[in-house]
C-alpha cells in the first residue's frame, strides 16, 4: 500500500533555465532555452601515426585512455594497425572538474599487450589552458601532438586530437562518451548504449485482403484459405468446392505492414477442417505490388496461379490493396499522440510546435546492487521517439536535453518514461537483461495555454503487485506554441480520426489485431537501431498490456459514474426543497420566474443559456492552476489490497496451478475486463460532457461560452415556435440530407479531457 507520508503531488519548480530570462516569458529563441546550460570538457581522439616504430613485437593492439582525476574512458582497441583511426569524443561535466579539483587531463596511448600501468606515449593538458568553444563557432580543428614516453622523452609517434570546453548544444555532445569513475567503467564497445538518439517510426500501412473465389478445384470437401504474412496467420471461412469454384463472401482480412514493403503474402489452399486439414497448393504475392488507395475505393481483382509440387492446380481470385486512409494505432487510443492517416497527402495542416526540456531526476530508487542506477529517458510524440544519454551511477541524473515536435492535433498526449539501462556490460547483454522501468509521465496538450512555459517536477510512480511505490521525481520544462488559434478552433469541429474510420469502420477485433501487429512492427524496427530501443521499452511506452479484470479500476469507474448520478440527485433534492417551501423566498422567486416564462416563452432558451454562461464564469475562478496528473484517490490505489493488485497483474494465462480453474478464471477475467472497459468509456463520456463547462480545456469552454452567447441572442430574436419547428425539421430530415461523418458537436465532445487522463 502507498505510504501516506510519501509526497505524490505535482510540484512547480524554478530551475535556472534560459527561458526564465526572456522578458515576458516569450517565445523560444535558442535550442537550449528549456534546459540548464552545462559546461563540458570535450576531448576528441582522431587518429595516431608512427606508434610502433620503436616496437618489434607483432601482437600490438593500440588504444587511447583519457584520464581526468578518477574519471577515465578508453577508445576501441585496433589490432595490427600502425595508424589507427578512432574518431571518438569523450566528455566530462565541468562541475565535476571543479568539484574534484581536477587540474589536468592526461591522454595515454597504450598497447593491449603491455601491462595496464604502462603506456607507449602520453599527452598532458592543463585544464586552465583549454579554450571555450561557443555553439555558434565552427568545429575545432584537431592537431597533431607529439607523445612522451614514461621517461619524459619525446616519441616518434604522434596523436591527432582536440580539446575544448563547450555546452550540451555542441554537435559532439550526443556522440560523446562521458567519462566515469574507474570502479564503474563500462566496455569501450558498449559506450554506444549510453548515447542519446532520435528514432523515427516506419510508416505502417493497412494491407486489405479480400478473397473472391478459387477456380479449378473439383473437390467435395470443404476448403479454406490460410493467409500468412510474417508471424501472423489468418484463416478464411470454410467454403464448398463441389462445382470447382469455391466462393467466399466475408469481411476483409487486415494486416499491418511497414515500409519498405518487401514482405511476401503467402496464400495456401487447405482442405478439411481448421484442426485437421491438408494443403492442396499455395501461392505468394509481393506486398509492394498491391495497389495503394486513399479513399476507400475497391481495388481491381487479381488472379494468381495456385501451385503444388511445381504443378498448376487452380487459380485464386482476390482483391488486395494497401489502404492509406486509416490511422494505424500503436498507442492506447485514450492517450494517442497522433491521429493522422498513413498517407501523408491526407494529413491535416500543422497547428503548432511542442518543445520539451528534460532537465533531471531526483531521488531515484537504486535498481542495481551497491545502490546503483544508470538512468535514461525516452519521450514519444507521433512518429518521433527521443532517447537521452544514460547517466551512469547516479540517483540524481542530470540530462538537460531539449527536443521539439510538430503538432497536428491539440487533443493529444506526450509520453515520457525513465528506464534503468542494463546494456552496459557484456555479461548483461549476453544474458539478455531487460531495461527496468522506473516511471512514466503523460502530458495533455489540450490543457496547456499558448506560449506559457510549464516547469514541473513529476512524481514517478509505479503500481506493483505489492502496492504503489514512488520511484523518484522527473523535472521537465515544456511549452506548446500554436501557429493560429483559428486553426485550433477549426480542429475542434473536425472528426478525431481520419474519414476512413467513419466511412468503413474497423470492428473491435480488427482494431485490436491491427494494433497488436503495429506494436510488433514498431518494436522490431526500433530493435534494429544503434543503440536499440528494446522490446520492454517500446511495450511500456505504448502501454501494450491488455486490459483485464481489475477490482481497483471497477471501483474507480463506479465512483466516476456515481459522481455524475449524484449531480442529478442533488438537483432533485434542491427541487424538492423548493416544492416543499423550505425556503419561501427562493420558492417565491422561482414561481415568478416560471410565470414570466409562461407569459413570454421566447425568454426560456435565452435564460437557460444565460445560466450556463454564469455557471462557466463561476468555474473560471476555480480553473486549475497546474496541469492534471495522476490522482491516486481517483485511481483507488489507497483502497486496493495486495490480493487485488496481484490479481490485476496476474499474467495471461494465469499463474494458478489448477488447469481447469485457470482456464475458467482467465475467461472470467477477459469478460469482466470488457465490462470494466465499457463502464470506463461511459464514465469518460459523461466527464467529457461535464468538462465543456469546467475550463479544463480553456479553448473548448471559451467556444461553448461564445456559442451560448450567440444562441441566447438568436433565441431572443427568433420566435420560440420557429425554433422548435426548425429543430424538429432538422431532427426528422431525410437520410439523403445526412452526412456519414459524425456531427461537429460529437467531434467536439470526443476531444474533451476527462478524469481518465489522471488515472493509473
């Protein structure tokens, strides 16, 4: 259970960032205004020459060691190379240089065949003589330096290098290997796992496959087609083939495919049942040959020969296409960061830029023995992922890295997570050690004001089977700059998803199957990068865990619904007090108001809209001062027992030993999870309706208030009977006058924030 003394609140902080010095808290001017400026001592080792003129042995393996006090780092080791080229950059925080009172930097050229304390050549630089390089300057030119042996004599060998003091805006910063204390040294070939990187997701298409018929198979038994693409296999329904032309008439089979489109769709004709069948023939179709469509139109039919043992056995007719009109969800739809379709021609115009400064973390939990944590951050918005550098052996790591994203929709979320790096040593990599998650933060763009810089310290909380645990705090600075408020207002009237989702909607089974495939494709793509984003990182960022039964979430959703029902109960209670004349003055006023409305019914709607405007103005005073975050009481973390949390985190299939009990229990959990999801969706819709008046989304509430003002004026001028007649005429209009797309108010409502945004 959560400790009541632990502070889980969101804190406003005031770090020394560049944006605080801008008059009026204005626009971002440089790439480091949202982070603290840190100075680093950079050493770039380029190449060496004439190293082994005085050496006769043949097993030489040169490498360079950079030492500054107790901090050191080594380059890669090249064997049998007289003129090695390293092109490696080392960096050390200037604060550590001053704290440890480091006065000099030593560059030692060593041979792997020599003893560790021996070296072939040495260069010593005084820290006070190293010049400072500004980000606007060009790269510092490396120079040849003569080496000195252990006796102080000049060697024949020379080393090309450069040394300077710069900031994290330096172009070498992201490639630099940060020097560490000798006791926590990592392998020279593993340092790439500590570097910061930007990753771009591949473009993922929806492959639609619709089987028409198979010709030429004179069989009495049922047949079906087995479609396989990569690791995914789908079966069509059974069809008769007594006339030689088996015909299917069913929904499309959907696959998620990533660019480059080099996959092969394998179609095999199977005879028998789904459990017992034999192959009659198969054929392959290259995905890149499928037609690309963007408007949902049906592609032309294609015919492929079915082959068995290099002999022709029939023909298969089908329709196949790459549909670019869908948005391929990788994230949880409730916390999506992107709603654009695959085809970039259908993308909506950009509405602004989101800028994020990842400052530091404090009070992190020790994730390794000897109280050690090697932390890094991963942030995602849209198709762009960023990974900060790994700060080795620190429970209070400082990153101070700034990134930006283009925004297409204001009602989206940015996800930032902290992980402990387990890929710094060969032993962990060989055993496939997993990076451990420390915590996650979500930021809703719709709650942010234009141009305002938010600087918060977010608590990192993890819900575990043993209870809720605070893993530390993450300090962020971020800002959302909108290009045009008119474009933002327009976005609130447009459908949340692309038009293809409305004209040809996906079934829940198709949706979740495509999302599962998309997550696997993203994970496979990220694992091929250097350094890779591992599967556990991608799964945690995309929240890929299936929703199953949770007693905690059930109670939370029930309370959310009960809060809405209690609002109606309160209205009835107040009406009953008026009816029973418990407050004669109020009852008299209500009677006069009703009398006036009966005499002048045209004032009814203006009065209603006026009351709504007054209500929203009252709510403006209580407008939240800070952005929303995890609400532990709303999530019912404090009321959940350990047994309930173990049930929530119980894997599928269950870990119970009894096979029958496990099967029934898993089935119950899946069914109950669907009901919990429906309860949550109902509660979310109610809360979105309430948020129209609560100023959680300032833009939406301002639009509602403006529309109420306009509607009040219109209803004051137009006769009440005319309004009712027009409304009924619109309600009963013929279907030919109806649009297949959701109405504007429905799109508006879907964009509203809810308490779901604050739940774990």
